[in-house]
C-alpha cells in the first residue's frame, strides 16, 4: 500500500515505480483515498483558457475532449455516472508494457483470450469471428466494482469500427453504469493488458538523429531526387488522367508518426498554388538564420518532387521535421503524434513568418478557424456551410477581407469527441455574409441591404446568415410581427463606391471552393484532395501509411487512390441518399465513411483572390 506521507505530485498519474508497492488486491487505505480525491479535485479546478488560435482548452495549454470540451488531465481519478463527464485514467501506461499508454494505437487479441464484459464478474469465451481488433487506448486502470476481477488493471479501447461479431459485448465507454471515456455506441471494449499490443500496421523504426546519413534501402529503394526551380501544381481534369498517377509509392511516404504532416503537406501543395507564396518570399532581417534552408527543403525536396515525380521519400520529409523540431517551440515533431494545427503553427507562424490567412474583426489574425457551435439536434447531416455561419453568428465576428485560403477545423475536441457523427463538407462556401463591409442583398426584395438583424437568423424563409440582411424599405414590414418587435437591427457598412451601382446590377456573392479534406481515424491522418479547380474535377484519397513492407525494420508504403464517387457524395442529393441508406457507419462505402464521419479540417480557396497573393 502507499504510505500516508507519499508525495502527491509524484503520485499524479501513478508512475510504474509506485506500482511495485501497490497491492491491487487490497482495498486502498484512507490516506490513499484522500490523495486520489484531492488530486482529482485539483485537476478539475485547474480551469480553462482561450488558446492562441481561439479554441478553448485547459489553462496549462493541454486539451482533453468531452461533450463539454474539457475533462481532468490523466492522473486524476474520479469516475462519474453516465450522466456526468468521463473519468480520466488512473494510469497513463500499461504496467506490462510502458511503451503503450492512453492514446496508443493497438491491436486487441480476442482469440484465446477474454474480454471484460460490462457488468459481469466473469469473462465469456473469446469470439472467433474477430480474432484481432484495432483501436486506440482511451482508459487504463482498475475497473469500478462489479465482479471478482475489479481490482485488476484493465484497458478501455475505442475500436476503429463496430465488431462484426454481434455477441461481443460493447459499450459507449461506460462500465457498470460509470462513464470512463466517451466514444460512439458499440465501439468500446474493456480487455486485459495482456491482450493489447502495438498496432503493427503503423509500427516504424525509430526516427533518425539529426545529421545521420540516410540509407535509402530502408525506405524502399524508390528514387527521390532533389528538384530545383519552380514546378507548378498538378492540374488534372479527367478521372482517367488521375488514375494514371495513382497507386502505391505515390504521394508522401510516412515515417514514425508523421501522418499529421504528410496529409497536410499533400493537401497544401499537390494540386493547388494557394500556398506557393510561402515557397518564394525572400528572407528578411527578422527571419530565422535557417529560414532559407527550411524554405529550400520544403520546395526542392518535398513540393517540387511531389509535383514532378508524384513521390516524396520519407527521409526528405525527415529533414523538414528535424528543422522544425529544432527551430520552433513545438516539441516532439520528430517522433510524437501531433495535429495538423501544431505543424502549421511551427512552419507558418514561427519559421516562415507568413501573413495569417484570416483577419478577423475582433483584431485576431490566424491561419485557421475552429468552429464553435451549440449542437442543433434538428440537424441530421449538418453541412460545413451551416456550421460555419452558426459559429460566426455565435461569436459575433466577421472577416475583414476575403481570404485566399480558409482552413476550417470541424467542431470536435481532440481526436475523441465529435459534436456531430457526420458532417458534409460543402463543395462551395458562401462567405458573403461574414465579410465585413461586403455588399449584401435584402432577402425580401433583393435590393442592397442596409441593416443586419442577427435575431432573425433561422426564423425567416431564407435560411442562414443571408436571411439577416434587410434593406431600409423592408425593415418595418419584417419586424411588424409581434414575435419580432424586440429585434434590434444594426446598420451595415456599405462600400460608398458600390452604392451608385446598386440599382443597376445584382449584389455580388463571394464564394470559396473546397479543395481538400484532412481526416482522422484512431490517431491516423489521411486526406481527400481535389485534382484541379472546378466542380467537375476528380478527387483522390491519400494515405502516407497505406501499407507496410516488413515488420520492425520495414517501411511504410504511401498510396494515392482515385475516388470517382466523391463529387456525387458532396452534392445535396447524393449526401442525403448516403445518409438515409446507411443508418450504421459500417454500411457506408469506405471512403464515404472517412469523408463524412472523420473530417478534421476542410480547406477552401478563392481562385480570384489567390491570383493576387
């Protein structure tokens, strides 16, 4: 047992050295209970803060998802009922394998083993239908009281998909009525620690140390020469042409948790030039001494080879990772699982010192926009357009100008909690009503709007923010209704040079085009990317770790796959048919499931504005 005088800070997370003195078969002492309770209370009272990019997170900068946005950090132990928030794991790693912990991708062996059925004292026989399941560890610790094995350390795993075997007992992250973590229904199982091992699909050799020589044999012997000069992005308008450049060893080769970077780079540079200004800005006195080296590696060893030869070997990307890891404040870029926004912050904000893409009326400039919305139970399949407008309305901000690129993070917190099980990426994003000083059209008569009434949002025949713009002639009739007498419309700022033209031309609308969707499933990032500008351009799917050659000393095989049905899935009719026919996510086509269920970041471009940037 733990002594009463044991240092509380050392106990946080229960290090493995403590486990040697902890008898899990005994009841905890009163001192241990006090320690656990005080630790949990301290974690819960840490508070929250607004992060630099405008997202909400704990005051210490870490982020942990729940339906309310926050949970205690790992180390606190305070199980709650199913009506409350989830409890953090009392353990951070497996006692029998310290390399595996909360967040690790694992494969679960059921054949010859047993799983802990929720609410049962004994484990049923293993299923033979699914001898191997894949998922990510969400919880580690002794399970709540409910049987003879409740003091043993167990592992809560969120599965990639619902198990095929209907007899396998699954939950949504609860055990004996206690919420231990959150995940979709029928996706959580609790197993013994011995049944978990590292997911061999994503095993990799350790990262190279800076300055070490590259053995190209370790990456599959595929040539990847440096390409100097300026290579334009690919522009492929026909599906047949796209099929010719797809296949294995296409795209960017993954290496040691690099998928967050691979998928983002592929989306940013393969088929669009919206980010090309980053590659050619001359060095300024305020830039990092190695600014030009970072720029050169990005251009000549990644972007140009990707566009010319359609392949970038992993060691080329490792050079960039080494530079970013050494020169920016973002740590762990060489080996740890990271998110695309951490990579963008390191590369764009800190090293390349790029101008932020988004300039908000609040005075904040940023590279991407996180959607924050209240969940609307009436929305069965919300679109990015709907959520985008709701988020800007709720935050009461606008964009100062039309951006050349708009990166939108979906309303999810970390890799776990998704506000909506499915979201439809809008093919075209109408930004007219969120641009400050942009001419807008009265939703009643079509003339130039002079007022905006935020209270009218969602209450008129015209949906969205478009229904909040009203001209002076229509404002009284619109607010004559008893339910709208208390509305307070505010004047719009209309460009003076447009006012004389308004009676003679239609009020223009401003649109941005979807060109990439970065998706995440069980800590692994992939990307859907449009092969050219235009509604009819084909789409491809990219995975930097689609396959693997060899085990511990093998290498990842990147793959590009054309997705001919994707344009139809993005239409209103096609998405509705998909959503109605596939009640269960497993009924969706593989790529449709990833697109609708796993979207993490949508990228939009303005073909008009990017010409001048």
